[in-house]
C-alpha cells in the first residue's frame, strides 16, 4: 500500500471544520444513560472509562449488528455497549474494581453484554474477556488496584518519556494499538469529565478508527494507490501493516487539519463522529441523498453537504468508499 497525505486538502478541511465547530457543543459525557453520574468520584470515572474504552472496538460486523433494546429503547454498536456499561455501574458498581476484573468469568461477561441473553452476543467475547482481566491484574500489580493512580503518575502529560499518560497505558494489552486510538479516546473522556487535566495540549491526537478513515479517504485528506482503493471499495480485508499505515497517515492529516482550523483535536473528533454518523454515512451520504435533521443539527448540510466544496468524493465518485475492513485486532 502507498499512502499520501494531501496537506492542502487537510488545511482546507480544517478551516471548514472550524466553521462547523461554532455550532457544536462539546459532549461532557455526563448522560447517565451511557456514563457515570456527575457526582461520581474521579476513581469511579477513571475505572469506568478504562474498562469501557478497552472494549470499544468493532462490536458490529457485516450482517451481524450489535443492537438491542434496553429498558424499552433501541441502541446500536458502541452506544449499546456504553448503555449496558452505565446499567452495570448502577446495579453493580463493584464490577469495575480491579479485583473483580482480574477474576472475571466468561459467563459473567456474556450475561452483561447480552443483557441477560436478550441481545446477540458481540464478536470476540473471549478476547474482550482477556483485555478486561489484563486490566484488573495489572492495576493490582502496578497501582495497588487504583486506576486513578495512573492519572496521577502521568502528572497531566500525554507524552513524557515512559511517564506520559498515553505511554503508561501501553502496559495494558487493550491500549497497545500502534496508532493509539483507544489511548486518546480515553484521554478525551477523562479530560471532558475533568479527571485528566492535560498540560501538553499540543500532544493531543484525534483517536482514529475505521469510521474516521472512511471520512478522510472520501474528503481526500489522504490518498492510496489504485489497487488499495479498489480493495477498500470491494470490502477486502486489509492486513495489519496496511491498517496501521493508513490510520497513521489519517492521524497526521487530522492533526494538520486541526492546526489549520485552530480546532482542538478532541473537538475535531466530535465533529468527525457526528458528521460520519449523520451526514457522510456508509450507505447514503448527504451529497447522494437529502439533508436529514440529524445532519442539519451538526451543521453538516444546508441544502447540500457543508463539506462538498472541500470533498474529493463529491467530484470523484470512486472515492465514495466504505470504511476499510480490518477485524483481526482489538483497536
């Protein structure tokens, strides 16, 4: 695979994103349906997000969506995961303690994530169990079971040799992604909840997953060779090196976009997530359909897509690709 970062496109997109940012209120992650209540302690908040982000990867697969009703309301994908997390925190707060995680059984994990067998189990349940046990065991060994000690040891820095928050997280298997998607997503959650006060703001990165790669390819922030583009368009699964190479290039492009628009990278992630969910969707992007209420609410359209002037796929239909496939991971 050959990947090129299109810096002029990144700068143009960054300025467009800055305009969208003016109408977007950053999520404080306090919705009790999904997250710990406002009055939760820093230790409780850290424990919750450390566990939930560790499992926040590819809960749905083609033809097998992870979705279901919880107390009469339908949830999908990661939103369902966090809804069940909040429910577990309310009913059994001790579940998130390191001692419990270290000896977690598959049966207990399955009952939780299927809501008592009312929801189809997510894929890779054994792997998710391994990730949570690893967190529990290493919290006990390294931090006497206290997840907030991880925040304290970082001294509010994302990068500082081996002592920065992102590097400290690499002790846990769930956070060993070379592109550090989960690490920066966790940092974003904890900063918004005022648990992690980031001193080195310049070291923030957008947490890049497949969803954000799709948007970058469509807009044209990065370009890949024709063969790789055809593989992505056809849904052929990429190899691990190709996945890392592509997501790293996208991370750099988003960093440059954030700088060009003077937009905080974590806020840019909010914009991208909302835009991808409501506007530049996998099957029916706004530029190929109509302007939905959801897209209009995030300033993604006004009679047409707000990003059409800076989007390559708007002019080159072959770039309107789905997200790339790579399932052999926990990122």
